[in-house]
């Protein structure tokens, strides 16, 4: 049982009052380390396809912001373990992250990261810079490296609106950390190769957020077309991709009706051109 | 058997400590916390725009304090840790003002009995609910006693006088501008000048906001609200039936507070 459960309401050993750093993770690390994803005892053997994996996430900058979208499928080997999982998370008012890899660890990490950003903001009375946020996430991913080596890898994609530069920014990671800033667009997960190929042809740097949302939906469709672990839009069940837009007005997750509109536009066009829009040759 | 040299009876010790704490608190400025139609508003007379007396603790929970800055700041930071770890371990809805008030009460009580110098602080922990009936306001004093307040509370330097003025102006279901006026009037001595806007620290817990209900009101927006609420202007009735839209955050690069003088919590 975690040590904090044994404490009478809390201050007995001055834990809450010993006000060291503004990092929630550092605090949890000393207070209840078993709550952190990366600090658990090594597994007897590596985990493979038994645990659900989250798949494709795409992100692209647009005029005055950034768009992130994720499909809704998670898979365990050849099984679809969930068809309506959400993999794009609001982490604070001006940033979000998407996860690919082990779904459970990813969810936990997104939850922890949100608290980490909020904790800093409340304690310091200011928000972290975009670099600060991206670096913090890199440390978390690096802490998870031992687990990643045992098969529980998580690779996030981080997108934020940078108020100083007044545009959106995208950061990628690998299992050992990062961050790698990507200009324009990036994708992660099993379908990322196809999604990136699609984005390469459809990306326009100054597209409006609405157009870029459609572009991302197109890219996810192309990923689902060629990757069995990426889910396409489920028209019968009305399960649509999660699309988030971050601009100077803050984080905004598009309502299902709006995403449905984009998806139907795309599907209508694909009825005549199944491979989607074509880019001009010259 | 004679008493050992230097013996002080427990009653005397407690009395001395309480007097000491009260004196410390009385030197500082006052703060008020009151309900309005969309939540809870905090108004503090604070010469510093950098050192806050009002702060966010969690999604629905706010914190206000008067007294010695370093002491209530330690309590604030501890409270944030308590809230964040509980919200992370269990669920975000499981963090309550009552739990936090208990934590503060235990610790203030322990500090009061065990250390030579008690904390010279008074704090309010407020939680905004989905309706006005579910709002909770707890007031904690230096010795760890907790009072469950209804509608409004005043604390700090001239708490009694401020509370009287607050009671006179307060009514249930006020609009934000009216609640602000009542709060500022309560912080103003009769016949005296109201604290200038630059010395007012104001924040709300707005039940209609998504995610985090806490919002600081600063700069032009605060001035606008105060101008609207000026006693000369007729108090406008909010439109019946329609809910007022939630207050929007000022933007990513808006500073949470401009820099300014440091308030030591010891008055002028």
C-alpha cells in the first residue's frame, strides 16, 4: 500500500509543507513513487501484443495555431481492443498531446503530464514556456525507457500554441526522450508512415484551422486505408476521429457534429476518387 | 512541592499565543469572500501585485489568506500538493474543500499547540458547486478552528468592521458587478477612499467555466467591472432566465499579475 495512505491527513512528516520544487512529478517521486509510470519493478518477461496499443496521431500547424487529430482504434495484436478510445488530450489551455504505443501507460502519462503543467502554473503563478513544456514531457518519456525496453513503450506527439511567436508548434519524441521540433506537420503510431505521406501532399502552411482539420482527417483516412491498426471513421456507430484545434483562443476540441461534417465531405468526395484528393504535378 | 522556576500554565500559554497571532493578523489588510450568482468572488486589499493573497488550489477550489505571507504561502503550496496528489490518485471530482479544510485545520492546530510561535494567518477555502446551494466556504483561524460560512466572510485587519459592512451590502444572487461593489465597499473605511484598482486583488470561481473554474480578474477587465459597479451607476438587473456566459481567460501571454511592491503582510 502506498505510504501516503498511512498518513493522518497529511502533514505528519511535513511532506506537503516541505515546499521544494514546483514539479508535481518530483513530489510524487518522493511521496508515492509507485504512482509514477516509469518507476515500477521490472517485469518477469517483456510484454508484447497482449496489451492494447494506441495507434495513429497526426498534427499540423495552420494559420494562427495548430491542429491535432487521432483515430479511435486500439489493438492487441490482430484484435481490436477498443473502437472508441480517445488518444488526444488537452494538457492545458494552450497545449495538447496525443499518444501512440501502450495505451494504458500513455493514458497515465497524459493524466500525469496535465497535473504537472497545472501544478507548476498554480505554484509559480505563470505558465511554462512552450520549450519548457516540451522538455518536461521529454523527461517523462525518458523515465519510462526501462519499461519501453520491456515492451511498454509510449511515444507522444505534443502540440502547443506559442503566444510569443503567435503560431502553433509541434514536438515529436522517441522512446528515449526528445523533443524534436517538427515544422509543418508530423504523425506518430503504426499508421504514421501513410499519414505523413498524405500530409506531405495535402499540407498548406497557411490553411485555415477548418481546412487543416479536414486535411488531418484525410491523412487519418489514408492511414486507416493501409494500416490495419488504424481505425477509419465508423459511420454506422457514429465514431469520428478526435480533432483538437489550438489557437490564441485556447484549446478547442471540435464537437462531434463538426467532425462528422468534415468526414462526410471527405467520404462523398472519395466515392468518386477513393484515393482522395490529388496534388498538382507541376 | 513548589512549581518549577519559569513555569507557565497551559491556559496562559495558549492565551499568549492567541493574542500574539491576533495582533499579527490585525496589522495586515483585510480580504472578503462572497457568493454571487455564478459562483464565488474573492476581493483582497493587496498592495503587491506579485505576491498573491488569493490563489487557485484545484478545479473548483480557491484559497484566500491574510496575515504573514511566508506562512500562508506555505499552506497554499501544501494545499496544492494535497489537491493534486489526491486528484491524481483517485479522480478529479474527489478533491473537496472540506478535505482541504480538514487538512489545514489539523496542521494549524498542531502548529498552534506545538510550536512557540503560532501562524499569524487566517485563511478561507472556498469550493464552487453546480448551484449556489452547493457552494462551500470555510474559514480557518490560526488555532485550527474551522467555520462553515454562508454567503460571505471577511478576515484580516479590521475583520469585524469589514464584516459588518459586508453584511449590510450582501444579498443572495448578486451579479458579479454588484458583488464586487459590495466587496470593495466593505474594504473601504466609512468616509475613506476605496482602495485603488492597483491595490485590489480580485478573482472568481465561476461555475460556468469549463475545466478550471478559477479566474483572476486583472488589468483592463477589472477596471471595466469596477467602473460598471461604481455606486453612481444604477444597478442593472441581469436578464431573467438566461445564464450569463462564463468569463473567458485573458489569453496565453497575459501575466497573472503585473510586478509591483512587495506586501510583507504587515500593513503599510
